[in-house]
C-alpha cells in the first residue's frame, strides 16, 4: 500500500510555491528544545535553584523565630530568672498553704484582709494565686515547646537543603541520633505540659469548691500530686539544651554513635567524630571548597590536620592568629589563606566553642598531648633515648562512657610490630587487643636538644609534636562501666610472641555527675510524692463509693 501511494504522489505535478509551502516550518511545529522538554516528565527534572532558595528563605525565617524564642528562654526560663524552676515551687508552696488553712484563716490574715474583704480567705487567695502561677508555668512550657519545634524544623530544613544540593545528609553518622533527640524533646515537654494543664484545672476547681468535701479533697489531691509529678518529670526532662541558632548549638545534645579505633589524622578524626551532623556537613563542604587553593604537591588531609592542630594551639593561647596564618601559607596559596579564617560558619567563636566541647569529651587525649609537648620542651633527651615511647590516659572520674587513649612512637632504626591489650573486669569490653606495625620515625633525629617553643626559621616544639603525631600510632577505645565505684584498667604492651614489653594500670572512679544525680534523684522523689498525694485522696474516696 505504501508503494502505491508513493507512486501516485510521484505522478502528480506540484508548483514551486506549493513545494516552498511544504518546506516552510508550520506555526504549530515544535522546536528542538520544546520537543526535548516535552519528553521529560517532572520526575526527571532535578531540583532547581528556586527550590533551594525557597528552603534557605524558610530556614532564615525559622532561625529568626528560634532566635527570639531562645533569647526569651535564656532570659526568663532556663537561665536568668529561671522561672522554669521558681514557678512550680511557688505554686506548690501556695497549694500547701491553701490546704493548711482550708478550715479557717489565721488571725493576722483575718485582721488585715478579711476585715475588709470577707470572702478573701487565705485558702481562696492562695488557691487562686497557685492557679495563676500554674497557668504561667503552662505559658513557659508552651514557649519551650515552640522553641524545640522550631529547632527541629530548622534541622529538617537543613537536611532538605543538603539533599537538594545532592549531598547525602541523612546517611551521615549521627543523623538518626539528632533526629531522635529533637523529636523526644518535643514529646517530653508536651507530656509535662499536659500534666500541668490538668493540674491547673484541678487546682481551679478545688479552689472554687473549697476542698472540704470528699470530692473537693480528691481535687486537692490531684492538684498537689499533679504539681509534684510535673516537677519530677520536668527535672528528668531537663538535661542538655540544644538549638540551631548557634552554629555549635547541637553539640551538647549529640553523642557520636561510633568513632575510629586507630585514628590516623588524630585532630581531624576526633573533631569530626564529635561534630553534630549539621556542623559535620558544613565542615565537609568547607574542606571541598579549599581543595583548589592548595599549594602544588600538598595534600588536603594533611593541610586540614595541620590547620586544626594550629587552631587548637591558638585556642590555648600558645599561638597568635598571625602565626597560624603564616604556618598555613605552606599548604595554601596566599590568596586562599583568608578563607580559612573568614568562613561564615567556622569563625573564631565556632572554633573556640568546638574545642571547649572536645576538650571536655576527650580530655585524656589532650592531657596525653600536653605531656608529650612538655617532654619535647623540657626532657627531650629522655624522650629520644626511649626508642619506643608509650603513653596512655583515661578520665580519672568516669561518668557514662570512658575514653581511653594510647599513643606509641617508634624512634628506633627498624620497624616493630606491637600488640596492645586492654584488660579490665569493671568495664565492657573486658579485653581488647590491637596489633600495630610501627614504622621507624625520624621525627626526633637531628634536632637540637633545646627546642624553642615557637620559631619561624628552625624546628620548634609544635613542629616536632606534629611530626610525632603523624608518624606515631594512636588507639582510641571506649569502655562502658558495669558498676559505680573504684575500677581498674590494665594496658599491656607485648610483642608478637606474647612477651611483655611494658604496661600501665589506671585506677579510676565511676560515678554519675553530681548535677545529673541530683536531678534524677529529685525527679524520681517528686514523682513518687505526687503519686502518693493522689492515691492518698483517691483511695478513700473510691472505698467510700464502693461501700455505697
């Protein structure tokens, strides 16, 4: 059929104008770009710049709101006046006063108040004031809940922003932990808010009723017991505070789910381990932006490790900012060095708070580092004579998980294979072993016996310390206590045949932090008192109803 049609067309004569009309593009014809766009579905098109900008604008609005709520919280609730603690105490005191004088006001109150206002008994006034304070407590909890909700929305928006940019934010270690912390913070404060709401209503009803009947006594028991229980749950709820306004605001609420056991780049791996997912994602993006600014032949990982070491010394006050900048010119081009110190996220304040947090969490590592720095300054010959330098440290007082750090450095002529065994009956795991191959290091070779603390022309203490950390081996082991009290940890240094080369025994104390202990004890005691107060009134009332 097609052959026949072509034959008939070929037989017909057409004019030149008709041929040109056939070749001319039609008004309904699609361009190449339009045709390609028509074949694409909305699902095939990736996120646009407008989508990312919309998320960023939403985060700015949320952060502005969170900033106001955080300022209000710190001025009046969690800090400053500390209404989150004083309001429930005042409410409870007024409730007890109202119950104490439910049958009659004292003489001084009658002569001073009831003489002019006969209905203004001490019980009613105290009950109404307690109700007002309970409602004020509700308002403060609403502010705290709004703060937690806003922080969570900002955190989720941060994740969406990274995902739109093609970065796997949700796959970062610690995402689920922070996601759970932000969600549970809202749940806990909502639970306390619910208890306070019912307590305030019960207190209002008990005040209006008088509290002298059996039903009124039940209302009084619910009000006083509810206040005790709300105080207890609020104490158990209050712990670490978090926010997204401050760039380091999530650090306090974050506990890393894992960490390297043998970190190679010690500063980098320790800091990134304790960074929350948002800060870690920003840090990774910051590093990626610096890669094209390296000096020829320099490695980005070594450069960042040196940067963190120098910034730590700057935070301690041992180096000035100018000295740190000069040291980074060895790794980065001069025009890119300012980017290391003028970043929107990683400024001086961020680094200071980050190092303060890390020093608190990994204090054994920094003590170990300080001892090594001291040996380089004052006892270099003894350090050089010890061809196999071995040092270990752990918290003296363990609250929660204990972090043990061990450092080895081989300054001998040959490489050595060393086995480190960590043994303890008081922690989990009871025993762990690490087999390390220590290459021969020349970090202590050919240097002067009296190293200067800082020099721009020759080797100094900080330079040799950085070399020793790079050439040595570090072990980081987390130990979980099984009981409170005294505990011991034995660290053995053996060769591959099991021969003992050295060892250290650490004696530590395992106990919770005093603040946490007081909060937990007070919270449980308050909840117990609340349950007792409620049952003290409800049980006789229920028994009387059953007798009927």
